[in-house]
């Protein structure tokens, strides 16, 4: 067997139960202005920033399956970790609270953001999450391999209180901790099917999907969807935190685990995993002029806000790849907006500083022409 119909793939996904956390389908439509300005392929957007849970984002789709697992396993506390302004931790805290589970968030300071209650950290606080802030190096990210050791004290503290913790891997992506199925990626196989249905209603044949990629679950899930439906759609991940070689391996592992978990009879190939790491620049969460410009261009032309850590960088990638001519004019490219917009606020100083130089260049260019 080499490909499945939409309903066959849906049936495979339905073998995993989930909690309802999001509004679906999230909007899908064409970015008319951006398509015209870039003069390249036809650009569509999938608004997964509008999932509806705690300001929205891709993590809430993943959490539908992960919350189910947390409840099935009878946990009363969920322990997870990520960077200080993590979207994952915020969404986890919101979902956990909704189901009466206590969230403990271990937040690592990885770049120069103030430790003040702003953006996601403000919302973590308002949600009453148990927040533990720790230091990590600048641009450093903590991976699953180290996390269990780094968080051992928190886990034993919970157990000593006679409570049962669920240890959730970063981003809900890689199997590990208490999660033994790539549940986050399964959420994104689901998202892929949803998007393809919306596209076909509009009579649009999708050629390519592009999105910000960080812990790998989103890309693995979208890639499984694309391969399972067998239409040769390229899924391009713009890496925001890791160099290409090791990141491809990470996505590849989650991809294979997802194919196995869904019992799909497809030929999964390493080549299906397409990663660009050239927009990573100074590293995770560090905003540069290109990111600030991409945010401005998208806001000014489409009235849509991207975030500075993930989707802004992905848009830098999309704009650059269009310029490099990797897409044909008649091709349809879907940009997945994966959320994260609350991070605009704690990054305001850098964004304003960079936006000033952007406006200045813009004025200079106009004078010259
Ligand atoms: C986590 C996140 C991503 C990346 O998704 P992964 O599944 O971790 O690769 C992209 N965009 C935003 C806004 C995110 O919060």
C-alpha cells in the first residue's frame, strides 16, 4: 500500500482518543497581498494561531491527545520544561488547569529576556502555574536527554508529596518521559488532513507546506500526513533552534514513531524531512533585523501578527526561498501560523529598536528612488 484516502487516514488517527481543547477547523485562506508582493507562488495561510486555548498555537492541538494520556494515566501533576517565554508551557498550564491537573513549569533562561511577568510568563502566573525559573546558557536549549536528570529533584519532590507526576517531553514531540506515543505529532497529522480538506473545498491543490520547526512534532506530523495521502507535497521546516543535520535526525525519529503508532503502511524516507537552518542566525529566540522586517511586512499587508521566535523566522525563510526561486509561480504554498504571538510583548525593546532601523532604511530607499 502506498497511500491512503482522507477518511482512511482519519480512521487511523481516531484510534487515539483526545480531549476537545480547540476550535476546529482553524481558518485557511489566501494571503492575496503577500502573494502579489513576493511575486512568486500563491501563498495560503493555516491559522493555527487561532486554536482558541490561551491565545492559541500549535501546542494546543498536540495537547488534545496529551491531556487524554495524562488523564488516562491517572496523574495529578504534570511536570514539563522549556525556555522562559515558552508557548508550550503556557498551553500546557492552561490545558492542565482546565482538567484539574497541577502544572509545574521549569523554565530555563536561555537568552536575555527580563524575568518579569510579561507575555507567556504573565499568563503562566495568572493561570496559577507552579513556576520554577532556572539558568541555562545564552542560545542554549535543554533537550530531552538532559532534562530528566535536571528535573529529577522536582519529580521526587512531587512523589514525596504522595502525588503522581506525568513528565511531559518538551513541545510534546519526542517520545520520552511519561509519553510513550508521539501524541503531539499525531495532532499534526490531524491538522494536515484538516488543511487539505479546506484547500480542496477552495479547489486548491497544495504543493508545499512551510512552518517553524523547533522540537520536531509539528514537522513530523505534517510530513506523515503528506506522505500518507501520497500527493508528493513537500513539507519544509524552518529550524529555529538546531542545526540541520541533528535536527533532521530528530524529526526523522518522530516521523518513524508516528508512522508506527498509526500503523501506516507507507515508505517513510529520510529525504521526506526537509529542514532549512540558515535562518537560525544568532540562535533560538534571538531576534534580528530580518525577523523584525518579516513581522512588519506580514502585519502591514495582511493584518496578521507573527511572533519573533518561531513564525517570524519561518516567514524570513519563506520570503528568502521565494527570492531564491525554489517555488514555481503557479505553485500553492501553505504557511502554517503556529502561534506564539504573546512573545511579541517581552521582546518589545528589541523589536522597537530593529523596527526603527527598518523604517529608516525604508525612508532612505524611497528618497533614492
Ligand atoms: C513550538 C512551536 C513551534 C514548533 O513546533 P514543534 O512541534 O516544536 O517543532 C512553532 N511555532 C510556535 C509558535 C511554537 O510555539
